[in-house]
C-alpha cells in the first residue's frame, strides 16, 4: 500500500501576503483559491515538480500560531541555482552551506549535504536541500 503525503497546512496571519510570497517569490503554482463567505478561505499551492502541496487559509484550516511551523524541506537538484533564483526573487535566504559529510561519493561535494534556509513572511521555516538524483 502506498501512503503519499499530499498536503501540509502552513499557518499564516495574512493569506494574501502569504499567497503572494509562495506564488510570486517561490514560484509555487496556485492550485485553487476558494472562499466560502467572509470567514472561510482556502488557498492551495504546489511547488514545481512536487507531489505535495501546501494549504494556507482561514476558517477551514487547523488553527496554529502563524510562523510556528519549522523544518519544512524542499529538495532541488542544484542548490547553487536554487539559491540564485531565491535571491533574484527577493527572498532573504542564507548562503549555501554544507551540513555534515556526504555519505556516498558524489561528483558535487554539496550533493545530499548542501542546504539553504529561509522563512516565509510569518516566520515559518524552510530548508532547501540538494539531492541531484531527484532532479
């Protein structure tokens, strides 16, 4: 039996600001933006190439303190290119760094251990890791 992770709820304080950050700065696709009256809104966004989406919203999503989600992780085949793209789009991101030692020989010393980190406007924490075999 396959168990796939499809959606992660990301707690935000301002849905429009978060939607703009994830869509315009990170390049996530807006799958849908649905409002049910004035009190309920759900926005689903998906990172390019991902089988898992994030949901932001109000009213119909679990209440969590905005900015309380840490450790979300994206994987890219080239961390240097990802870093350059994030900087170009105005995301405050750390420098590329190697964390640990690569457990397997790799042509690129950053493969599996290369990371950058950033927060969304509410402080939800993201990591981006290089794993070239997933590209």
